[in-house]
C-alpha cells in the first residue's frame, strides 16, 4: 500500500537552457504532486501538499577548458509540510522521510571545472 500512495500523484518537469558566447544559464522547475504517509493507524495517515522546486546553474567559460559555475538546488528553500505530532517520533522528526526532494532546504554551490 505504501508504494501506491507515498509517491507523488504527479510530477511536472520544466527546464530551460540558455547560452551566449561563454555564458550558460540553466533553470529547472519541478512540481511534485501530493503524496501520503501511512501512519500506524488510519488516524495517523497524512497527505502532504504539492510543492514547486527550482534549481539554477550559471556558468562562465573563463578560457578554453576552464569553467566557473554557481548555482542552487532548491533555490527558494522550499520545505515539505511538517508531520503531525503523532508521526514525529516523540518530537524528534518534523519532516517525513518520504519527501521526494529531501528535507534539508536549499543547497548553494560554487564550482571550478577543467576539461582536457
């Protein structure tokens, strides 16, 4: 039963990529539909709302083979709905482990890459 309801009802992926000379920008927007966490009793079942997640990557080629990039996964720091108290394991967990995009919020990065 869990495998049938713990996955989002729908997932929508939108992506755009733009390049101009040495510059590149990529943006990905994903909508995860609602999903359900089945509790130990039917009164502990919880349905989580749909969420939109945005990833962004900006890159610039400094010279041949060297690219610097900056970006973010979950750019707008979207968190899943909090679990109801009955599912929080004595207040230890505030987010369900079933969330399809994680529960750690945004991840920002910088990168330098070199291609041979």
